[in-house]
C-alpha cells in the first residue's frame, strides 16, 4: 500500500515507534511513517479491543489515534514526524492524561 523512498536519498528523521528506532522521511505524517514501515494498526478499540488503522488520512475518522510524546489520543494522520519523537500504538483509551508527563 505505502512504500517509502530509499531513506539514504532523502532528508530523514529518527523516530521511536513502540520502542524501535526508525529512520523515516522528513515531512511525512506519523500515520504515513507507521504504514510505510509495515505496522498494520495504530490503536486498539476500547470497546472490542479490535485493531484499528488509519482510514481517512485527513483527520476525520479518528481511527489513527496514537500516543505521541506521552500524549494519548493524538491523530497520527494530522501529526508530522519530528526527530526523536516517541510514538506508541495506543491500547484502548491510552495512558491517563498527564500520567507520562
Ligand atoms: S486516519 Fe482518519 S483521523 Fe487519522
């Protein structure tokens, strides 16, 4: 579905995704980084525990919620990667607000 260009040929940043360091293209969204690195989901549903993945890619469906730099419920499709960004797939409702700050 998504294929990232060769990172050696473009400006890149390092993110930490579920504890794994990844080099990704500068200027892409977190959702694009997740999908292009073959992660199949971004969160689990608090109701059914089913795995959910980015759908609309434009900030409308909220299926791409992730924990970004310790903040839960961040839309991965509306957030650009930053060097050193810590990103975790969100389990259920995520950590309590402020719990990681
Ligand atoms: S993919 Fe729909 S809000 Fe992010």
